[in-house]
C-alpha cells in the first residue's frame, strides 16, 4: 500500500499554495503541521481529487489516480475542516445517506452505520437530529462517515478544532483505533494532538515541506536549542521581545521562561529536552499567524 506525491504543485496566478511536494506514504499516521496558509488544506484536497494539481501527480500503488478513477476514490475517506450536515437528519439517517453516496449496499450500510456509531460513542444519540449535537458530537459523526467505506487512505482536516480537552482526547483515541493498517493524514493546529498519535511528522511552510521525520526523532534538529531561565517580572517583557518564548510561568515572585534559541539567552539559562511545540515555534515563530489559503472557485464542503 503506497501513496506517492510526485513534484506536486498548485498555483493560483502568481502564488503557489503547494510547490514541488515529494513524499511517499505507507500505512501509519502522518501529522501534517504548518501555520495557516502553509498549503495543508490545498494539499489534502489534491489528494482527494477535489483540486487538480497545476503540475506533478499522485500515484496509488504505482498507478496515476486519474487512470484509476473511481477505484481510487473508493479507497478514500475524507473529513473536511468545515463538514456540512443536513440539520434535520438524525445521525443514523445521515450515516445511511453517506453510505448510499459511497455506494455501499443496504445490508453493509446498516451494519457499518451501527458499528461506527458505537465506536464513536453515538449509539444513544443515533435517533437525535444532528442540529441538536454539540461540536464534539458533530466531529465524531464526521469521522464516522469518513470511515464508512473502510478506506485505505483516511484524511482528517482539523478534526479536533474547537473542542474541549476531554473531547480532544476522545477523538484522538478514536483516530488511533481507525488508523490500523491505513494511511492516515491528520492536519491540525493543535500540536499536542499530533504528538500523541502521529508516527511521522510532515511540516509545511509556504507550500513546501520543511521536514519529513519520524515522531521519535523529529525534535533532534533543535536538541540543545531549548532553554529555561528564571527572570524577574520586570525582565519578562524584554525577554519576550528579544527571544522566541514558548511558555511563561509565574513562580516565586519571578517568571520562568521556556525559550527556543540557538544560544543560551543568559548565562544562568539551562537546556531542556525539546518537544514538538518547541519545534513548531523554531520553524514558524511570528509566521504562525492567521492567513487564508486561496479559495478554489466552486468548492463546496456542505451537503
């Protein structure tokens, strides 16, 4: 099982949303990280066939996806960031409707619907209208519909956005259960979610991959570049202005700062073990701001 992105680019007039991306994906969970506007959603839409690349191509098990057609799309499960629901459908009705769209037979659709609603803990809410669901319940239903056809490629765009910590943990566990023997691409701004379940990190900036590394070794590049130092409260603002501060904690009349820098910010600063959040700040810093990717005319995610 192999998904290959070969020199994949998407250009909007003078700007590249995705530029010359090359990667080979095999079963496992891939955490796709990057600031807003980095190209993550555009990349996932091309993988799903929603957008056509400006250049380059995608191959599934050695064959171009254009040649495979419906055989490729049958292998896909997709949960967009802003997934739309018919509000007057119950969860059960919505799942059966999506099963019909995906081409499942009636018996299989009924069995998969019941099993998946159970897996995402929505059995008791199956006959409630989706309009009454909380954000977390809608996200769980969105993941369940993406899994209906038992896809080999499962793509989830910001599945934990806007959820409280309890719901995020629940969804992480659901994704981990679904990830067995699949290629799972998980895009999120919540770095801690990726660090718990991803096998490999794909980090994007300005439409290109900065790195493609196993989770176990992804922070090696900033080993020795993460520091902690205790400063006086009146010094904290100046340190924050001068350095990349990951975390700030008031204690004992002072402020303990966690800083990502090439060199120690002060003589009494000491190195600490880096984590994925440190790595994100190291690469993005002030670039991690709210920007929108170019919109593709005619794209709709609501049903």
